[in-house]
């Protein structure tokens, strides 16, 4: 059984840990909102890209983008996870989802080229026997997303020409609400023809369609690059929001457990303190009684001596 001093030290340590957990919980909640705003800010940007594609598709209805998709021969994959821990099963879930989806495409593992954002998700994928070609660190704030997206686009362009990869897919956790999220799959390239046809059919907001002077191929290349930027930026922001949502849930559970443990420790401390006080009182009473008994014995002895002497 711990002494009262040992219990006091344990209570102090648990209290300090609770303060850290509450701080991390607050930071996770703030970060979720930060990344939510980043996703919301993409709406107008994405609409502008879609309008550009709409103009191009109406002017050039025979674009190769609208051709029938070809079978997947070589697959490029981008998986978004985390570098930091304390985020539950986020990395395990997205790694399991990505591997299952890749297997469903029936592309041999040797024909898969994978880029992972986050060291922890890389570990899960490689532990499953799938090699990861590139691993990037995840940004710590929204300001770091754009440089990372630009770097990924350069890597993907290199893979297209050097490795002749014909299909690219994104796997990331999409933030839902509160502390919940779910893993999703987003085909990146080639661009989904059904999505393009839907864009082309949309009603233009004014009477006349704008005229472009750029070469159609140059305009198409620019718009596809912007589409890649929007898709990758959204994936990063959603993944980071999901990471913090998972961390928020972990911190909420930790906070609950620590508070319950603190309550138990306080009960043990007060019980132990009461037992200590009771033992001290009993020692005092026993000592007092011993002194009284000793005084009585001395008194009897003195009385006996006086009788003998008389």
C-alpha cells in the first residue's frame, strides 16, 4: 500500500498529465476548424476550374479526356496519413483501406508506385509487404499545404514520363464531424469522363459563352494541373482534419480515464490519510494509557515502601 506522500506525488503527476491532455484536446479542436476552413476556401477556386473546363469542353467536344477509360496497367498511388502519433487507428485504417482497394484493381504489386504522406502510414503499408516509393512529411499548418502539393505534382509528372504510369488514385481520410472521419478513394488521373460530361452539361450563368485565345491543348494542360492542385490540396486538408479529429477522440478518452483515476486516487488518499490519523491517535491513546499504568505502578511501589519502613 502506498504512503500518503507517495499518493500525493501520484495525484500531482496525474493532474499534470490531465493539463497536458486538455491542452492537446483544445489544440486538436482548433486545428480541425483551421483545416475545415481550408477545405471551404477551395469552393470558389474549384468552381473557377470547372467553369474553365466547361468552356473548353463545349468548344472542343472531341477532347481525348472524354474517351473511354483504358484498363489499369501501372498504378500511381498517393496515401495520406500522419507523422505524429496519438491519433488512434487513423494510419492503420487508411493503410488497410488503400491496400484493399489496390488489390481490388488487380494491379500486380510490382506495377504499383506509391507515395505516402506521413511516416506512420508508410510503416503500416510496408509491414503489409507493399513497397513505398516516396515518403513525404505532412505539413503542420495550412500554410505548408501548398508547397507540399506542388512537390507532389512534380513527382507525379516525373512518374508519368519515366515510369509510364497511366492511372493515379488518392486514398485519404475524409473528415465528417466532431471526432469522426472515414477513408475514401478518389480517382485522380485520368480525369473521370462522367464528371467531365456533367460539367459540360451544366447551364452557363450568362447568355454567351466566353471565348479563349489560348491553344486548346495548352489550356487543357493548365486546367488539369489546377484540377490536380485542388484535388491534392483538399486531400491534404481533409486528412489533417481527420488526424486531429482522431487525436481529439483519443484525448477525450484519455481525459475521461485520467479523471476517473484521479477520483480513485483521491479516495485512496483520503482513506489512507484517515487510517494514518487513526493509527496516530491510537498510538497516542496507547502511550497515554501506558504512562498512566506506569504512574499507578510507581504510586503502588512508593506506598508499599512507606508501609515497610513504618
